[in-house]
């Protein structure tokens, strides 16, 4: 096998497994910022990218949770737990805040 082919295959494999960005708009906030907003739901996200790729896995899990929040009609998301390691996962509370 040609030595130049392996890096190309690796790049396509990694980029093909990357998660897509959430479609829509959601604002990350602190609990204080959503004090007067309506609670919608708790959402979670997971990723198979762990260990050495944990930062990518966490981002993938966050995007998954953000998409769930957007789909539920939330305008804001407050992260509760962010876990790296072997199987990254996140959980967050979502809120709908009225714009003034």
C-alpha cells in the first residue's frame, strides 16, 4: 500500500465521523441569566469520541444537546454536567426566555 494513502484515508475517516453543528439558535447562559425564564426540559448528548479525542467528543455531545434544546423550542441552555473520558456526555437544562 502506498504510504501517502494512509494519511488521506485517516483524514476522511475522522472528518466523516465528526458531528454536524446544531441547526438553529441557542444561547449558552448561566443559571442567573435564566432566572425569570420558563424551564423547558433537561437535555443530554453523548459521543463515541473519547480518550485522546475527548475534546472533540465533548463538542459533539454539546452539539447534540443543543439540537435537542432548539427542537424543544428553548432559547437558552445552561450546562449541568460535562464529562470527558471514554464516552463523553453532557447534560443541560433548557429555558425559553422572552425577548424584550
